[in-house]
């Protein structure tokens, strides 16, 4: 059984400009949500009594949007340096003096609860704690692009955040640090003041987002799961001169009757994507009783489902649609349908399948009373 953590608070430093990343990286989307939100969510879920998010002056609107729906956090305005931002965060947080406080970089989004537990446990016999990884690569000094000697990596560690301290101990250490000297991190500040800092096991996924290419690496590190959804739709035939199937208009002596354009292929596929996400069905999002959807192109339904998938950090892998009818003949239009679906879904053509079959004159499709469609969608979601 996992024991409960003692009461603790946290500061998330999100006041940087992100110049090397090309933008304020703490508000940029990672896995469908802002970078800073990842850490705040984990800290709150681990039991943080409160989280102070330190932001740049003028960034309050972005921060509130990024953290919307969460409770237990508040904002503080940062300073000209990281050290000043941390001091402002500590001031906003307040005591009691013996409360554990975690100070974390928003640019390290892939924090998890085990690291937090190790840090707080380490404060039982130390004044501070930091997660770190041993240096595994060989190290070299260089001069003018040439190797100038090796560096012994024995005893060298790569420090990460969050770093843990007792509140009053880190406040006093920060007050004693000379303003003219930049601090490597808060652990260095505490060491200078005579505090003992213990190293705990870090996490390779707790990488810092510094350069634009780091985002691709972080996306690859996010745990994901494969999901499959299915959809089915059917519409009756009625008077008309064409029919919409999988986003393509086909000349025909009848049309499908429905509240929208009655594109059974797109309806089935929309339901398959929504179903794989556990996000209801097409009727929940576009009720047939709502007059605004009368006659509307079903492209909108499909795009809506894909947008909801992307908002959750997911991606579509492939889709497979089967149209069930005696008429019209689908094969002459199948390639156009695949190309249209690939365009709508931003998928490569070989990830889109459209097939057709008959029921050998059996049932309502066999009697020419209507057309049916079924679809499968495979997608990837954050676990």
C-alpha cells in the first residue's frame, strides 16, 4: 500500500521568455495541453496543498487559460532573474517554516509522483534534496573544436527539478545569496548556506525543454495507448439526383434522406473516432433536433471529432470504411473518396481504406430501401 505524503507545497517557475525554444515554451502545447499544466496537474494530484506558479509580468491571461479547470494554484509575478522569481514565489507561498516546498521548472513537464515521494522522504535526514541521473556518456574538454582532454565522470550527476527544501531553510539561504552572482539552482543556494542536500533517483523522462527539437523528444516520451472505435450508420433512399458518400458527391437517381447531407460514410467514421475516445456519439455533439445542422455538410462533423482528438493530445493512425449497398457502384469513386478522407483527416493515403459490398439482395440494403456504412478508426491517446 502506498503511504500518504506529508503536507507539502510547490512553486512552479514559469517566468522565462523561452528565447532558445523560439517562444514562451511554458504555454506551448505538448501532448495536447500547455507545458506548464503538466507539472501543476501532477503536483496537485500528488497532494500539494497549494501551488504557486511564477509567471512573467503580463502573462496572467495565458497562465489562467493554460490552468483553467484546476484548483489549488495561484499566480505570482517573477523577477528579472530566476533567483528573483524563486524569491517572489517563496514570498507568495509563505510558511510554516518546516513545511516541505518543491521548486520546479515548468520546462520539465514529465514529472511523476514517484520522484515527488523520493524527494520528500529525503528531507527526513537532509536539508534539501534533488533528483539526478549519473553521467553515462564519456566527457571531453575541447578547444577550438579539437579535443583537449578527457573529464573523469566518476561522481558526476545531472541535476533535475523539482528540488525539495524546508520552507524557512530555503528562504534564509536565498536571502543570504549575493545578488551579483547567478545561482546554478536552489540546491546550490542551500549548499552555500551550509545545508546538506541529498541526491535521489531522478527520471530520464524529466528532461528540460530548451530547444525546439526537444519538443519532439518529449512527445515521444509521453505514455500512449492504442484505441479502436467502430461506427455504423444507415439512411433511407428518397428522391434526388446525387448522393454524398465519404465526402464525395456521386450522380445518382436517388439521394439519402437525413437531417444533414446524410453522408453515411462520414457519419459512421465520425462515430468511430468519438467512440475510440469514449466521447459519446455524433448525436450528442450534433443533435438532429437542432435546426442549425439541417442540410449541413458532414465534413464538419468529422473535422469536429478530429479536433477533439487533437485537443487531447491524440492522433489518428488509420481508418477503414465499408459502404453497404446495391447501388450506386462505389468502385469508380473509391479513389476520390480515399483522397477526400485523407485530406480531411490529414492522413497518408495508405492509412485510409474505403470498401464496398452488397448483401446479395437481402435485407433493406438488398431491397434498395437504403444504404448502410460501417467504419473502424485506430488512434493513439495519452495513457
